[in-house]
């Protein structure tokens, strides 16, 4: 815990959403269960095991001290969440959370929901992936698989994409995605389908082919996608949706599955795809073992 206290005493609070402390990377002994995120104007302290009352009090006090050192008497807004045994507990520790909570990232805005469980609306570790899409989507037709709240879609339209097709089983997430598009002045250019991807190949084929595909599935979500079972199903079909010079981003956020695992899956089930590069994660998400961190692999059609 001391390393957490030491690092928090150095953090800064900028204008954009970002991670401030990443214990999950294993680089801070004794604080591997802790993360601290900044979703302006709210701080989110996450623990992957319940904190004892004194540990929580010390953690909150350290955060308050750093806040006061930088922001003086400005009100501190702090949410604490712990995840244990498949359960999520969330509580407002200090201040308040905006009813319509918007945060910024690279010139875009997104709606955030910190009090609704684990998934807050924007995965901060995917910032570089969204940036890559923004930089490479001009004049392209884009397919955003497992689109969640459509952060990739907003990034693609920012980069000048001709059109984006978003598909996800969660109609609630897609509803927020539509709001994110309106928030960024993109009333047109994107389509939204609340469908099971594996039952929608006909529709996706009809709307294609695509110069860019993003596949960012959940790693283990029963009824939707389980990586060890379903990535092969995805890889068998996805290349046929690409144009002859198309590219695909394959994402995997499962600590138990390695980079090599995903590469071997591609070799076996999508032999027409050629590996180009692995995108680096934001520096704050550095991990003692790269295989345990988010994996974003870029492929092109041979």
C-alpha cells in the first residue's frame, strides 16, 4: 500500500480522462489490487479486493491531501468501487457525480456512468487504439464489432470515415453510443444494430465490404462471447468482410490468454490475414507481463 500512497502524492489532474495509478500491472508491490482513475470532475478508486476500513480511510486521506495540494478548497468528488467474487460494490465517498457526466479524450466527448457497476462507458486502456483508428479511417467504410458505447465509431468519424456500422448485443450500450455521436456532432454517418454478431453475418456482408474492421469483444461474457470458444468463430468469418486492402484490429483483454495465443488463433482460422504490428498500450498501463495486459493486434488481408 505504501507504493500506492507514494505514487498518488505525485499525480496531476488534467482536463482529460485518464488512469492515474495502475496497480494491476504488477509493478507496485503490495498495491496490485488498486487503480485510480480521473474522470473529470470525479476520481474513481477501484480495488479488486475489499479494503479494510483503515486501508480505505488511509487511501481516501492520501487522495484528499493530493487534491487539496493541487486544487485547494475545490470540492473533491470521489467514488470507491471494489470487485470481488463476481460482485461489484460502488459507493460515493466524497462530493457528487454529475447527472450527465461527460469526459474528454483527444478532442472527443463521451458519457460516463461511474455508479452503474464495472463498465463505465469508456475503457481508458484503449485510448491508443481509438487514436490509431482516428488516424487511419479517412474515407473508409468501418465495421465496429462488439461496439459497446461506440468509442471507436466516434474516433473513426473524427478521422473522416465515410461510414461506420456498429453492432453489439447490448441495446443499452448502443443507446449511449448514439448519444456519444450526437455529443460530438455526428448526427449521421453511423448505423447501430443491437444484434448477435454471430447471427448477423448476412446483414454485415450486405452492408460491406469494409476497409477497416475493429473487433474488441468481451473476454468472458456468457451468452455473448467467450474468447477461448468464440474467437475462432469470429476469425473464420471476419476476413470475408474486408476489402482486398482492408485492415482489422483484433483486441483481447484476458490476462490468462497470451499474445501468442491470439496469433496462433489467427494463423489457424484466418490464414489470409498477415500480422502488421501490435499497438502499444498507454504508458500508464505498463505491465510486468505484456501477456496479461490488453492486446491489440493489427492485421492486413494478404
